[in-house]
């Protein structure tokens, strides 16, 4: 058996690199039938180091083929985070009569001791569906001496103004620029002072419109901003969102944005951004995040590789309790990986536990519905003295994940935790939609209004599953359990023992 097959923390249906370090997702773009996922990658080490752009492609957002490194450091510096777009109309002049891919990224140049690094924005382009890349000879294309931190450009084409728009992190704010050709950029505005969380440096922004409650005539703009870990805050790195209006140059937040809102109330969904150029006939806003936290990312107890992505998700805006909130749902493509295991309706907790006791699962999905007035949860990855508890507290109206005894944790003092999110009921019932893999749980409740993503590191033999409630006679409306096995994923099956 290979060394890679022996290690037991590589997810069966989560993307991770074949080897070495990975962090932020970069350059996500859809083109010619493929979803491209680039990522921050240190190909020579198991911790953060000289950043490259790793590269993977997928036709279904579930099974991934890892390709050779796309971008490597050069005389302008390391290749930090950024985005990619399809230049459909050859605004850059890089392409002829066919569209091509353009990557927009931060060049990070280390300076002699005592001087701050220099961060500038650069371009690379591909004429062969992302298989090879040419760096623009005029790099860098954007510098701004006002900012020491000046990184992670996210670029999109604005149909209303017929210009490219860039949103970029600038320390404790984001700045907006616009351009006719991705090469010549004009400053437009700055956003962030006096609003949102500033518990860490702002990073990895995104900006896009979404329909409210599916009404395409009623749009709001959504801004995502990740914040880095600060030792003063045990939560570590996480991602907030704002809603408001955007006129092509200025983002104006709405009243709901005056309070800080997180896209995920766990500890391990960071630096997520959305895919560019998803076809209009599809119409979804697709998102993925790095499944780790800067507080302990360099110490997690994996072998061969370190770092994984969340499952891909669909983002929506919905009216909940008089407010407009960002909702996340697992991509529908995951349903193709399901192998039905159990399906029960109107069953008591006692009877359900009897059925669950027969199961031993490592990578799976649970969908359940129960009465709003019942506190119900699941114990997953249960072993002799280990378990992770996922549930809803009806009294406090909260979703929670408890990883206090989930497995290995001594790599960082703050890894242990009980994480919760406030729930807003949709009716007389609550729902739990849980994804469990070899080293993670991702939980969506009440239609994706509350979301928690957490790493866990259980022993491989911890495969038990149980339900818990206040009373054994409490009824569960429905429970469906599926094994998840993306069997067509040749890359993943070659990386680990299934």
C-alpha cells in the first residue's frame, strides 16, 4: 500500500492537493465545459511558503483532476491570490477571434529586512483552456503606494458600464477600480471604514449581484470580505458579508450591513470566493472556500498534504425575518455521488438509534427534519471515547457543532470548541443537512440560513453514528442517510484507500 493510501485524513469528496501545502482558492472560472480551481500552493513544503498557483479542473464540481502548477514565482515576487475571467471580446488584445482566459493576481515581493513587502497586481493569459500560461510582459498593471497590504484582486465584467471592475483588499478596507482592458486601471472608491469586523486584516474580497427570493427584477449586490487571524481573537480567520447597491464605482451598504454578518459560524471556511463566467442558462452563484483557519492551519495533523477545500456551494439572497440574508446550499451535483443507506419517516429517537447502530460510516450525508420545539442532534464519527456532536438547541434556537472530543486536537490550544449560529425558523420544523468526511463536518440548517464548517481529526475506526434528543420517545419527521462516493474521481481514488 502506498504512503498516500495509508494516511486517513484526506476527504473522499473534498478537493485536496496530491501533496504539500494548499490555502486560498484562486482564479475560479468556468470555460469550455470545465470549472477551473486554482489555489495558493507551496509545492516544496507542508507549511505556507513561496506561493504558486496550483491548478485543478472539474466537469461536475465534485470530482477534480489536478493539473501541473499554473503560475510560479518570478523576479516580481511570489504569486499571491487573485481571480480569472474569460476575455470574451479580446479587450486585452491577447487573443484573436477566440476568447481566452486571463488571470489577475498579486505579485508579492519580499524586501530587505526592515522594509515592507511590495504588493502589485499582474496578469497572465492562456490560449489553451488554462493548460499553459504566459505572463504579461507589461506586469505589473496596477500599483498603489498608499497601501502596504494591497492584494487578492477579484475582477468581473460589469454589463451596465461595459468595464472591468476590480475589488481588492487594502489592509482594513477594500478598493474598487475599473478598466476597459484589464491593463489600464482607474481608482473608483474605497469601502470599509467604520463598518463590519476589523478583528484582522481584510483579505480575499468578492462582489456580485444576486436576485432576492429568486426575483431577477429585484437585485442586491453582495460583498464578501475575509479577515485574517489575530491572536487576540480565538475565532481566527473567517469571512463576513455585506449587502447593498453598486453603481459601477461605489458600493453603498444597506441597513442590514450595519451589523457584522458571517457566511459561516464554524472555524474552517476561509477566503472563499465565487466562480466567474458561469453560463447564464445555469444562473447560479457558485462558491468554494479553503477549509482551514490561519490560527492552526500550519499545524493540522495530516500527512503528505495539508489543506482542503469545502464542498462547492450555491449562494442565494432570501428574505428572512424582515431582513435580506445570504443563504448557502450544497451544489446539486453532489447528489450524483449518493449511495442510499437509510430512509425513515416519523420514527422515534429510540427506534432511529437502533437503526443507526448498524451503520459504520466515514464519508456520508445526513438529511433530517424534526419539530421546531425539539432539541435534536447527531453524534458523528463516534469511537470508543470520541465523537462530534451536531444539533439544534430548540430553547436557544441555535445550530451548533461541538468538537470538544472529536479526535486529535493537541496541535493547537484553541482547536477545541463549541460553535453555534442563530437560527431563524421557516415554519413548524427545523432541518439539518450534514456532510461528514474523513476530517470535516459541514452543516446547513433551515434551508442554508445557518452554516457551520469545522475540521475534525477522528481515528479512522471512529465510524459510529447516533441521534440524541431530550426524550427517547421524541419523533423525528424524516431521516435520510447516504454514503458519498464520487466513484468517477480517478484522482481521488489514487490518493487514498477507499
